């Protein structure tokens, strides 16, 4: 008999939802669509030649190692390189504190696997990163949202939220996805102090921290937390995530988790059940590309490219958007956030935008407990300045049309 598959799926699949962003990325395959939807880097500045040369060196010098199974923890020289970079900021970190993962999305999934029981509360910014919600929904997470403003998570509302007994706090302090805002220095210290007082760990997701265009560098939440502790070796209250996707290339699917050794070992066990290890060849090539100071030089190219595109988008919004529309002014990263009059529903408006050959991500996807119907996320890193100007002009036409309807 034909299997009735709906009766065989695990209960957790009922909480799995498709990603609005993944669906919108399909639109980027259509050359006439100007998409501000995905969080994709600028492909024209990818270091293709450096990757080509690194691939040849790896295969010629270590091909039999690169094509073999590897350690679950990750390629040791790559972990050591990450540790050296992190030590610049005063953290007592070694390779024992680092696990290489197949992208940050896997890191989020593994953290859900080792920490979240059905019904556990997770304290998140509102809005927050859609990919984290998608990773943790399957484990039965419930969410305690804390509102944000131009300075990030409102810490005056944080203490009340902590009284609900969350399993951990999830925060993107630098150029947050989706809003582009940065958690202020004062609020970083308040976050660390409150988390310590209530005994709640922090997951700090920092894919964009190196992509600052303006303003002063702010210490990572992890660094602030470590200042409060006197142990030898990192054993703090913060689990830190970052990725090569935004500072090298997303297609290699390489990221890392930095945490106390006992947490790393539990994540290793979870990862062994998922994929055994991250691709050895990818790790060795990334190390070859990144070593010798190339990453520092390449990040400067990324910053300048994205700063220019952010400025173009800000100018275009000022020129083409009607009165009553507001947007953030990110100091770095890949995104800005737009808020429209309450009469606008950006999900309903998307069909008209696509007719005008422009796409964005409706904001309500980023709110775990509802809201945000009149908001959207706009990506400025992937489109050229010319396409940004044209795309925002098209979007302005759509917005004015919808405002006239109301």
C-alpha cells in the first residue's frame, strides 16, 4: 500500500516553516528583478583568483589530507588562526574554545539541539534574525521578545523579560539582522550585568562585526563578559558565533562557535550526529586564503564597497519615499530597516512590488510573536549602485500607490 506520509512525520515537523528569504532568493535568478531580499554579499568582489591559487596549493601540497575525513572540531590551523585573531581583543582563547561549523545556520541548529527542550523560553530581540527562529522552532522553543530601538535591545525592558526564566538570551549586537542597528556600549554592559545577575547565558551572533563603515569600534559582548571574570582560559557566560560568509565567501559554508570547552565538547557530539565534520577541503582552502594577512586587506575592500552602496540606498530612500516613511542608518553590515505608515502591509504590497520588478523581505517574518506588518528589510550589499537607485525608485512608486488606496 502507498505510505500515508503525513502520518509518519515527527511532531516537530509541525513547527517547521519555510523561509521567506529562501523563497525570495529564487527571484534573484530572474535578471529583470532588482532584489533587496537576500543577505548576499557582492559577488563581483569575491577573491576568485586567491581561491583558485589556494585550491591548487592545497591539492598539490596536501591533497590526500584535504580529500579525507577530518576532525569534528575542525581543521587545527584554521582554529588556531581564529584564536589568534580573537586574542587581539584581550580574550584568553585557544583552539579548544573553537568549533568549526558548516555555516552559522548549523551552529544555531546545534545550539538548539543541545540546549532547547520543548517549551523552553528564549529571550530575543524584536525583531530578530529569521534563521534563528527557523532553527529553534523545530525544538519546541517559545520566545520572549524584547523591543529594540535605534540603540538596540531596550535593556530597561530586559530585566522583566529575564524574570520569565529564559534558557538563554540571543542577541546580534552589531548591525543587527534585520534592522541594521547596533547595541550601544552602555546597553552591552547592562546586558552582561543583568545576564550574570539572573544566571542566564548569552548567545552572541556576530556575522557582521568586522563590517563597520563609520563610528567607533565597540567591544563584543563576549569581551565585556570576560572582563568580569578572573579564570585562566575562556569560561564566560557568552557563546559567540561568527562566520566567513560575510568576510570571505558564503559558498564555502564555514563558520565557528567560540565557547567554554565543556560547551564545545557537547556541540561536537551533536555535530557528529549531523555531518561528522565540516568539509576538510573547504577549511584548508579558507586557511590558505586567509593566512598571511589577506583577510584584513580584503575586509577593507568589502567595507568600502558596502559603505558606498549603503550611502546610495540612503540617498535614494530620501529622494523617492513619501512623507511618513522612516528607515535606519546602519553604521555597517548589510541591511537597513524601513517602517511605513500603519495603513501599509508590506506582505500584501510585495506582489505589486514584484510587478514593478523589485523585491524585499516583509518585516513580519522577523517578529516571533507577531507584529511588524508595516516594516521591511532592505539589503544594500548585493545590488550595484545603479540598480539600488532604480530599485528604490520603483519601490517608491509602489508605496505611493498603496498610500493612495488607503
